[in-house]
């Protein structure tokens, strides 16, 4: 470009630039002046608006107060005759006026708020007048402006009669004022209070006083303690004034009342009618006092105020005045010119700053563009060239290969040395083949619409070696054309590391499987002799033992139970790690599982001195499909921990249905205790395997840390979750939420306790709520509180607190009887006349007890049916045992002998058992599942081929859920260690299915038991002789003989599962060792009586 053209362009550019800046500066200055004038006008309008709002607020409050009081008086005058028939406690208050010297305070039976009544109307001639006055006071007490309990400012005052014989004041007078009224006399005291109001009313003609109400009294300028706002509202009956309301507002609340939430303002004043007195708060600053002085100096202008706001300016002060209609007060707003400047200071400062900033910005921008328009462009061009060279250096030195490939032309636009080395450093043609191969791999592994990708490419490098190259690519543009940016990474080292990791993981998995297999084998081998030892201990406990020996046996049994639990936990942990643990749903009742677990831990918890509660939700009584064994395992672990870590306080287990859906029902189980608690930092760690809160827990309380680990994994396996909420020193709450599949619903059952009224007495709120809900679920009507006049059918007493029994004895007895529910009560209801005892751990037992009192039929699985001796009965059953373990063979042989079975053959494996069966068929075959040679399942198949009706029972130490598939074809299943009760159940079922018992089965009632019938008959035949021998030993005071005879009786009762009578026998045996003969004699007589009752 020529130099002259450049110079002319520069000259024109400068003229346009600086001329525009000058024009903009002039416009900004003019705008600032106009903005200042507008701001002054806005400020004055704002002050006028503020004044109008406040004065109108005062006027509105005056009008509302006047309207409310006038409306109340007018309304009452219009319905005066209707109100005269309203009942009021006239005689009560007349009597109190006479008794208390004419001064009383009203109660809630008359007024909404207390009033002080001063009256001399206490004779028969004044009753009508007093009743009329009390009715008015009653209605007036509900007016919000009078009620001191309402939020905000309320009026004070009184209502009085013209003859000074009645006055009712609110708020209540002080004691000194009431004492003064009594000493002066009611009438004299009233006259002293109403003088000012009567003087005002006397100065106004009666016909005008009614129209002008309310009548405002001017404030006394010399008496500042008197309320500044006073008004009178006369009330007429016809043309006669009968009552007058005299109300006032305290000086300290005057401005708050008439200004409401806006509160007092230092520039707003409310003056009296003659403008000589400030009715608001006293000035709190020198500025307010100066403004009041200015107002006093210009009273002539202020008094000209009218109903419309008027503004004027004088002596440096702006005024706005207006008169308030009604009391004729004058509202004045005054502010000096300094306030105007102060109020607009922010606007002026802001406008000045903006103006200065705008001018500075305009001229600075002009200079900036003048000096910096050309030079920066040249410098930018130079920097761009330097940046290109720097970028190329970076690409060449990066530790990854970089390449830019143009797909449209198939050419390599850029490639750094590392990329060239990674592809083998060959010719350009080899490089093109490499990039085309990468683009093919990229198109195969890349999703549609994605511009970024990463692929692994196997490529032959230098010297014929192959290697893996990782290629990250993205779409971009380079030199004005579309291109693909490729980043190359050598993956050979990472691939080698991955191979090492895979090999290490495989080695670790093999070691873990070996460990799991070792634990499973060792635990299973330990469990087999444990079962034998536990079974023989059960047999040993049935033999004749001393008191200390029996305690030793029980201690050994508890130790073996703990050891067996530990082995089972180890097995379950191993299966969890190997993902081999399975859930086996069966039909079950969640509440029955909860109660069963509670009964298992009841004795241990109560023995430690800890309160125990079992709270079940009747909504969870339904039958659902779930894994009963795993649920029991979870609850037993939680209860075991609660019992272990709780030394005082209480433990509670509960169930609650939290959600019911079409396909599943969610039930929440909770175990709550007041034990040592768990720190918040350890609450997540306790669910890990072999973990406890800290090392001191294991040293002090023992345990392995497997219980909660199993609980968490079993909960997750069942589709639920477990959580904990705990605080050290307070206790813990473990919550398990599990889903169950609802079974097919049957028709709704009738309420068993329909039309039965019941009262619940319980000291624990949770137990009370649970019992009330369950009774209502059964259809009973629960009577809350003390049934003073309402009769009740049944009283249910659950663990009453101290002193509750005495309180119950004084109230009305129930019609049908009383049910005592305690944790130590029997599981089957124990009847004593109209009093029934039952355990709190069984809802079915509670229902049986209630139905018994109502006269219904009780069917309870816990009620014993018969008593028999197992030592004198020899069952005619041919039994064949197949067991490879010698200990278990000996155990089951002795157990069968204890149950009276003498025809028992024993085989050491399945082959020998099959040979014995072929020699002589047996009524019952009991076989172990895991035997060498021919196992239990194989033996079953062989026997069923020979006899499809053969009864074969499987025994196994594994959990029932684990062998469910193997035992489906067996007639029954026994879980090791085999208990006598389970073995007896199998024998009973076998007898019922014997061919020669068909006639007996057909002739007796449904549900009867052949074994029970035979045992019952045999025991009844032997009981008389046995009872005589016990009584003879008792009369001779022979402890040894008595212990032997009682122990013989215990064996018979234990075989039939009569736990209640067995407990009585055990107690009698302990008394025989250490007790006195008086106690032994009483217990023995009671036991004999109970046995007699059972066999009738």
C-alpha cells in the first residue's frame, strides 16, 4: 500500500475515532443531569407514598377497631332478647361474689379468658341484672381484640353498668387491686374506675352518643402513665344504656397497634387533636427531638391538616400532614434536606461513577484502538509461525507415536519418528499399508456416530517380530482437509503383565478352592463324631444322674451345641465363597419362625437377668414361600449376638409386614438390644468375614466373627438386605428386610374373638401396642384406659411393672377371666379356674387361652395329647439300619431301644443292607446318604424295585436344603444329630402306614396316632402302681428311692414330648437332692395331680 494512502487513512481514522468519543461524552453528561433531577422527584414521591401508607394504616386500624366494637354492640343489641335465655352459671358466681367480698375471677365455664368481676349484685333482686351482665362478658371474652392469648397487641379495659354495681375487667386485676376493691367496697371501687368515661358520656346527648360510638377520649397531657388511646362503647337495651365497654391501649403498645408490622418510624409522628402532644413513642435520638421541635415551631401550619395529605417546605424541613378521622389525630412526616441527600447518595454516587467510568472507557478505548490496532496484528502473525514450529517439535518428542492420515486421498500427512519406528521404520509404502490396516480395524470396531475409538493392532515390526500396537484415533481437520489423528502406544509390555496377572489369579483361585475343599472335608469329618457324641449325651441325660452330674451333662451339651454351630458356620462360609449355597423355598409362617427362635433363646436370656420381648405383627401370620432354615439361621445369629453382648436392659425380636404386592410380600425382622453397642466407624466392618468391632470383643465375649457375615450374605441371597443402627453404651438395632412369595389366598377366616371386649395391662409401650393390634386382628374390642363403667370380658396382663398387681386388684374383675402373659409362662395355656397363664413367646398359645375363656374349642399343637411310658412298650416293628459310621450306628440303636424297639438289624453299608432286606423284609429302613459302595439313594432305588411301598428314611449331617434333590423320593428325612422326638415321629408314621393297622386306622377319628394310643393305654395300666411307689417313698422320706421313681417317670414323659410335665419332674429331682421335705411333699403332690389329670 502506498505511503500517502496509508497516511490519509490514518488521518480519517483518527478524526472519526476522537469525534465519536467527544459526542458520546456530551450525551453521557446530559443524561447524568437528567437522572439526578428524576431521582429527586422519585425520592419525594417515595416519601409521600410512605406517609400515605402509614397514615392510611393508622386510619384503617382506627376504623377496624371502631367497626369491630360497634358491630359487637349493635349485634348484641339486636339479639338481646334471644341471649336472655342462654344459661350461665349464675348461682355459682353469685355465691362466689358473696363469699369473696364481691370480687371473683372467672373460670373456663363462663369466659374464654379470665375476667375479674367486681359486683354488688349478689341478692335475689339483682340476679337478672347479674345474669345479663355475665352473658355479655361471656360473649365479649371471645372477641380477638380482647383475648390476651392471641398473637399481637390486644386491648385492655372493662365493661361496667351505669349504676356502678357491676364491672368485669380484662386482663385479670392484680392481687393488690382486688384487695383494694374488697376494702373499698365493690360499688365505690367501680365508681372510681368509671369516672372519666361517665363524664364523657354525660357531656354528649344520649341520642347522639349511640350514633357517635365508639367515643374517643382525649389523652391527658400531664398524665403519661394513663393509656393514650381510650374509647367507650355504650350498649343499649331499647333506649336505656345498660352496659358500657371502656377499652384502652397501653402507651408502650400504641404505635405497634396502629402501625402493625411496620413499627414506629423516627420520621413519622402521630399528634393529638390539638397537636400539642406526641402520641407515639418518645424520641430516641437527637434528630427526632430536633424534628419535634421544628413541628412545635410550625404548629399553625400543622393544624391546617385535613383529610387529604398536604406537603410543604419550611426552614430546611419537608413536611407532609394529614388528619386521622375519628380521634382527629394529626399524622406528620418530617425530614430535612440532608435526608434527601442521604437517601439519594447511592444514586448520585452510582451515577457519578458510571459517568466517570463511561467517559474513561470511551477515551481509553479510543487511545487503545489508536495505538494497538496494527502492531498486535503483526505480532500475532509472527507468533503463529513460532507456534507451528513449536507444535512440530512437541509432536517429534512425544513418548507416543503420532500420525495424521487423510482418508479421502489415502496419504500420510504427518508422522513423528516414534510412530515410524513402531510400524517398523520401513518405506513409505509400508507405512501406507500400516495406516490402511489401522483404518480397516477402526471401521470394524467403531460404533456409528462415534468419532473417537481405540483398537489393538497386531503388526509385524522390524526383523519379522510381531507385536501389539494400541491405536487411539479421532476425527479432525489438518491443513484444511478432513483427517484422522492417530496415537500409537506399544502394548507388548502391558500384554505381558496381563498374562502374569491371569496366571496369578488362576493360582489364587486354585488355592482358594483347595482351602474351601479342605475346610468342607475337615468340618464334615468333625461333624460326624459330634453328632454321635450329642446323641449319646441325650441318652445319658435320660439315665439316673445326680444333681451335679446332670449339670455337667447339660454343660457338655451346651458346649457341643456351640461347637456344632461353629462347624456349620464354617461350612456355610465355605459354600458362600464358592457360590454353592442355595435357597430352598418352602411353605412357612414368618411369625412362627420368629417365635421358635425366641423360644430357643428365652431361657439363656432370662437367666442372665435381661428382659426379653417377642413382638409379632398379625399381618405377618400369613403362609408364604421362603427358606425357613436360612431365616432361622439369620435370626438365631442376631439373637445369639444380642444375648452375648447384653448384660442388662432388654432384648426384643419383632416382625412387621412393610409392603404387600401382587407377587411378593416384604417383611421386616428386627432384633433390638441395650448391649455394648458398635462404634459408627466399625458398623460396616462387622459384616465382613472373621471381623469384630475390635480385638477386645473376641477376648471378652468370644466368637469368630462369622455370624454377621453369614447374615448379610444369606439376606442378599434371599433378595433382601440387612442394616444396623447402633450407639456405644446405648445398644444396637439389626434390621433384616426380606421378600417372600405369597401363597394362594383362601377365604377370609371369621374373627375368633368377635364380640369380645378385652383390656390390656402392660408396662412396655411396644408390647402394649403389639398386643392391642393382635387382639383387634382377632376381632376383639380393646378397651383403652380404666373401664370404670364399661364391663370387660377378658383382662390380659403382660409383664406388669412394680405395683401394677395391687392397682388391678382394686378395679372391676373381668366377666370371663384373666390371661397372664409372661416370658416365663408355659407355651401351652395353664388353666387355674378363670385365670390362664401362657408364654409371651407364642401367639397361638395366647389365642388358645383367649378362646378357652370364651368357651370355644381349643386346638393347639403345643397341647399334649397323652402321657405314656417309653420304657415298658416294645413296638412290634422290624427296623433295618444302614450306617457306615460306628458311632452313629451305636447311637441310633440305643435311641431305638429307648423308644421300645427291639427288632433292630444293622448294616455297615448299602450292599449289606440290601442282603438283609432280601433275607427278611423290614417295616422301616433308616439309611445314611453317603456310604461307600451302594449309597443311600442307590439303596432306595434297589428297594423300590423290590417293593414300591417300602418305607425308607434318609439320614444326613448336611442341611435339608442342600440334600433336597436327593431326598425327594424318600419316605421321610432325619437330620443329624437325630433327636428322640424326630425318631419317634418317624416310628409313629410307620405304624400308621402298616398294612395290619388298616382296620384300626379306619375306625378311629382323623388325626389319631396308633403309637400314642398304645403308649397311653400302657402307661394308664402302669400308672397306678407307679404312683403308689412314689407316694410310699414320699411317706418313708427315702430320697434315693424317690429320685429313682421320679427319674423313671421323667423318661416316659420325655419320650412323648410332654415338656410341661418334664419341667416339673426336673424341678422335683433338684429338690430331692437339696430341698426340704415340706417343699418336696408339695411339689410331688402337685405333679401327681397333674399326671392324673392328663390320663383321664
